[in-house]
């Protein structure tokens, strides 16, 4: 008998429309997406690992960032996402708001440049400056 193991660990989150999620993550973001035997989506991350996406009745979007994409240039990534039809979120918080493109510019003690956007189910994702 084996005990707890960390091999093959994965993360997951819910959506309200599995087909819209497949289109968004596969076609819009360009990730490798397949459908498993249970009808859930398996998103393969380019550097290894995977994320399970499942439909949930009465889905409520996560209240936190569920997936982060480190990038060399946040502004260029935002421009690319906008060209794909993805709208970045604008936050007006006086201490950590975003500019008109939706980019929160980092500073020492505040973290890297980052921009947030949502999937069709309202879950929050981000692009952030690679450290």
C-alpha cells in the first residue's frame, strides 16, 4: 500500500460553459486543450503540468487569480491579448490601480507589472512580468 504522493498533481477550476472554455483556452489563448473521458477539459501547460477544467451547475467565478502567465513584456502581451479580443480589467484602487490598458505597474514591495483578464466564465487570469 502506498501513502500520499505528489506525483501527477494538477490544479483545476470550474466554468459554466465547457464549450466556451475550450474555445477560449484553445483557440483564443493557444493552449493545448483536450477533452477527457469524463467530458472535462485537460489544459496542457507548455512547460509541463496540466489544469483540469470542469463544468459546474451554478458556477461562481473564482474570487482570485486562477492562472498566471509570466511574460517578458506585459504591455506587448496586453496588446496581443487585446488583438485576440481579450479585454483586460481596469482597476481604480488608489494604491494599486491599473493604467488605461489594464496594467498595474509594479514597484519594490508591490510586485511585478501585471494585467488581469477573465475567461468566459468570469474566472480571473493574469499576465505578469517574468521574474
